[in-house]
C-alpha cells in the first residue's frame, strides 16, 4: 500500500491509527516490552521504535497477517490450548516473536524458547504457559 | 457431571490470540481529541504562575485545562478512606505539586503529538520546596509538610492491641527483634491506564470508556465531582489489559470529562509508560520493626509490630495498606497476643494504592523472614518451626485475634505436600554437596494465607465511623426471546477469564454447555447490574460474584420450570432441565425447549401461568456471610475467606556477579474448589512471578530530593522468561463452607509469600557469609557487597 505520512509517525501509530490494525499493542513506547512486535521483512522488530517511513518498501507482517481468515493458526491454537495468556495484551507480540523463532528453529529446546521469549514482557502468566504453548506448537509440527 | 471445576479452554482466548481483543486504546469515537498532561518535574513545588496561552493558540489544540480551572469547574475527589482533616484534592494540582509526575495542566488536541507539542508551550514558574521523602522523618515531625493545614504528614496513627501482649513478652524464653524494609514496586499491567470521556449537551450527560477496575466506586466519584446525578453517567469497560489493583485514577476521567464538556468532542487519554510508572499507583514501601516472643520449643507467644507506611501522596485510600497488614498479621500461625502500632505517612512520591496483595506481601515478608531467623536461632528446621505454630485443620473455622475467620484448610498438609513435591530432604543433600564444592545454594520456604473479598466495615478502625461495609457483587442472567442465554456481572475482568467461568456456572444451572452461554465483555453501567462495591479487586470473584451469578441463574431456572409445568400440565418437581429443554422426568417426549419457553415468556404471554410476569431475566446480588461490623474490642475482618499456600525454592548465587538464579520453584496451594483449573494454575504462575520480581528486581528508587530514578523499563526491571523458572504447581482442595462453590480467591497468590520465599533462599545461600536479608529487592549489587566485605 501507499500512504503519505508525517515523518515522525511511528510504525505502531501508523498500523493502529491509520490502518486500524489494532492487534499490534503498545505497552511502553520505548522498546522494552515488545507488545508492539511485528515482522519487518520476516524479522521481528519493535513497531514503537520504528518510524513508519523507515519501512518504505518493506514487508510488514502483524498479528492480523498471521491469523487465517477462518479459525486460528496452529501456533494460536497452541496458545489457547495451553492458556498461554491471561489479559491478552502481550499476546500478539508474543505470537509474532514465537512465529519468528519457529521459522528460524523449528525444534527449539525449552532454553531456546525462553531465550527468544525473553525479548518481550508478559505481566500475567509468569511465562510458564507461554513456553508450554510454543513447545506444543513446535512438537505439533515435528 | 458439571462444568464448574473443569479445565475448559477460555472463550476469550480465541479472540485475544488473534489480536481481536478490544482494549481502551482501540476505541476511536468520531472527531475524538487526544489528551496530554503537563506534569511536575519537582517532587514538591509551589506553582507561582502558569501561562497556557501559547499552548492554546497552537494549531490543532482544542482546549487547555489548568488546575485552577479544574478547581472551579469540578469538586474535589472524594477519598475511599477519608483523611482526619478534609483535604481538597482536585483532578489537577492547583497551587502546589506534591510528587514528580503529578499533572498540573492538560491539553486536548487533534492528535497526541500535537498535544505534547503544546505542553512545551506552557510556561510554569515553579518555586521548588523541600521534599518529604522519608516516612520516618514524617513520624518524628521533621519532614516538610505536604498539607500545612493538616499540621503533620501522618494521616493515621494508632496502636491496636489484641490479647495480653505484655504478659506474653514477660513469659517468653526469648524475643526476636528485627527491622525489615520494603521498596515501592508495582505490578505494572502491560496495558497502561486510559479513558475516553464524551459529553452530551442536550441532556448534560457523560459517557466514559475506561479500563478502571472499580467502576462502582468510580461512578460515585464522577457524579460528586462533576455535580451530575449518577443516572446521567454511563461508564463502560472494554477488555482490560491487566489490572492487579493499579488500574484506577478517577482524576484522569475527570480531566477528560471537563475537556469533553469544553470542546463538545470525545476526549481520550492514555498513559505512556513513564506516566504509568511515575504517577499511577505503587505498592507502599516502608519500614517494619518486629518483635516476636517465643518459647524455647519454638512456640510463638506474642507479636508486636511497629509499622511506618510510606504512602506517597495517597489521599485516595490512606492507611489501607495498614488495615490489610493488620488483617494478615499472624499469617497461618496461632499467635494469641498481637500489638500493631502503625503510621500512615504522606511523602512527596507517587500515590501508593492497591497492588496485587496490597500490604500482605510486606506483612508476609516480615513474618516469614522472622520465622526463618528464629529457626536459625533455635537450630530448628524452618519447616518444623512452622509446623509447631500452624492453626490446625481441626481448629477450623478459626477466629483470629484481630477478628478474621480462617474458614477452612490444612496448613500442615499444604506444607507437607510442598516439601514432598520439592523433594525437600533430597534438595538439602544436594545443597550440602554443592556447598562442599563451593557453590552458594540456598533453600527458602515461605507459607501464607491469602484472603479474598474486602469488608469495607473494617475502615471504621481508621475513620471511627462506618460509611460502607461488607463485600458484595451483582449479576444478571437473561434468556433472550430467541432462547439464547446471556449473562453479565458487575466485575470487569482484567485477564481472569470471567467470560468462561461465568458461562460454566450458568451452563450448570440451566442444563447447557458453556458455549451456549454468552457472557458480556467487560462492564457497562447502563446494562450491567452493579453496586457501589462492584469491581475487579480483592480476589472477590469466588466469594461474592459466584453467588450473584448462581442466584440470578436459579431465578431464571425456577421461572422456566414454572412456565414449563403450566404448559406441560405437570408438577414442577417432576421436571428436569437439561440439554436446552425442560422435560418431564422419565418422559423425554414431554418436553419444551428453551426457545419454546422463551417464546411463551416474551411473545405468547397468555400462555404464562396466572400471575407470572412476562420475560425471562433475573438479577441477583450476593454478599458474603463472613463480613461483620467492627466489635467493641476493635476486632473486624478486613477480608473474608482464606486460601493458603506453601512455596519452596532453590536458588544459586553467583559469586562473581552477585546474580541469583532460581533453580527450582514449587508452589502447593489450596484455594478451595477450583472453578477452572486452567485459570487457577495461570494465576499461581503469574502471581509467583510478581513475587520473584519484587524479591530480586523491582524498585521505584527516589533520590533525596524526591526525584524518581526508575521511570522506564530500562531501569525499573521486570522479570523476563529467563528470570522466572518453570514454576511447579500442586494443589489441595479444602472447600470453603462460606462460598457458593467452596471456592476461594487465588489472584493475589504467590505475590504474597513469593518475596519471602526467595529472600529466605538467598539468605540460606549466603549463610556462609552470615548475611541477614532485611530489605527488598536483593540486587546483585547488594549481594556483591555482602560477598566482598
């Protein structure tokens, strides 16, 4: 798509406010919490730390882009089956992060899962069921 | 077979994993304006002058609101617990700012960036004042006064005595004395606080959307401060991205309401993270001096606590931390004599307030640390010392000295189960081997009671009079004209899965499956039944909400049976409700579906029994029976139904870095009957992670001038997936006799004993160095100092 935007508009504001893609959440606006994690050309990135104009010509994938038109993806199903969430605010960012991990490493160890997920914060789950969900999704692929 | 008690996957998870939740910031009314707030850079300063004319003239700015204007257009905010001398506290600071981050002016503009640009054009002349940062200086009367009219920074002080404390200390073989300190910290829900206000000129009515956790109380404050009846206020909560008690700030709703009225447009404010960390809500810090009288065999005889609570600028619920500490002062132990001397002290810091466990984490930290130290002094195993003092299962229901009722549970069994699951003896051997090899391994045990429900009558201890009391919630169940079932409860969830649990409860009552019950998302004051007491706080779902839902569902069920009995010409006692129909028992052909019965109730009303009211909707409110008024001895339950838990953990301290790694963590808990084990287990994990954060990482640090040094997630550290171990959970189920399903609260969970468990383990690991842990968090820097001096 093509849009004319203010140079100072962040990617997260552009996605949420200009495109109405509200699945990408904003938790800290300084790049720590990872709630706004999206894929830019396949790599996870903080949408709050990117200016939208920096993404000119790039492929940006949000949680909406990882959700099938009908039903849920296997990764999303695993999060639901393991209750790998509570309030759901970190969840889209966590799923984007886990999607990247499984693309790079289809059979991660628990330690590798924890290391990857440590990029984002969750205030509800203590991460235990998120780790389980990612492991379950990986096992289902194998 | 019933649905309640089963690990039903969550309804709400299906939308949340797809990013289809609807959170406050996702809502965008037409022509909406965005608010940014100018905040005090000083901990304590007089506002000599404030000129917002240039900001108001900036293109894109619709309105500017200053503290002075707010004070003329609204009334002060009514506190939940009144101060001894009434203090006017408006939604913006008027003449003086009293903490770093306190808002003094607000701008509404076409977008947030423009509003923030306008803030830079507001000229404020500040006269900085000395800041009160030390609560103990406030007790001594040596701190600068926040409110000179009050004449002191001490909002409340009292000494409460239960039993023969002097006698207990006189008879004791020994007394353990220790001082403990807790930093301020917060649960920091990932979604920050936010609100939208709109005003309708034609009816002088306000509409609010907000992630406020306690809408019943907030409705009262909004009506009083805006000077409009509650009937002309509508307040709705969408999905809430975590709460933990933090999500409340009526002042922000008022700022938006005044700007909405001024501009005639909807106005939104959403905190950024710095605003959230510096100005929303922090758990009160403070200092506690503890004296514990004991017999040589470890029997506890008496407890005396001197507690100085650092409230910050808390005019909303001062002394609430103290009250809740008092209610949990003896933890799960039989301590016959208790003295509690407490000071609730204003300082120039962020307001303290509700935060997962409010007061209980500190209380539990002090008691469980004291027991660890006493075990060491008496050369007793810490588990054995606890066993010698627990209230036993045979004593339930047990009346505590301060007026609470421990309703059920077997604390011995909980501890035993945790020790077995942890392999306590095996781990002790592992520790001994590790120590011999030079490793710093430590084992920590902490156990706790965890109450649910708040009895507002307990505020009488502080205020000397009763303004509100009890613990209650309201709900409704309705079968729509098409036969579909809908339910709503006045408690907006913030991640606890109520849509699912409510559907489980209603499904059982009406003979359906949970998927056949629609549960309203969030809260809407115009459609949800609610009380002043309504809200998402104090672990109250299991002790009040469940009763409201069951009561409403049973009324609808009874009515269905009456209508069916009339139409089937049968006795209601011979009917059964299952699989979406009412049938004569043993005669499945003689049945009417809910759809057919709904048609009678709403459309074909001449088919109703004589005198039966049309419609299929019922409301019910439930109050928990354990709430009582204060008695003459000032005994009163501040909270009602008590779960319990035992935590065991193994940690290793790195000699080189002072870092702590948690190698194993076991929780065994007993929250009575579990309504949905999937949700309960998640609560236990998450709350324990909060305890670990408070123990090792999280602290709001203020310097001597009251500047907040940790206002971003770069320096206010939260635990990540590498800090929280794979917490292993076991459970016992001793149902409460005082709740509809025997369920108890579990939301505060590990946030209460977690800090003590980790601290006990770290101290045990550092035993070769003779270290005593007196304060949290235990940072690598602190450990490194211990190891090198």
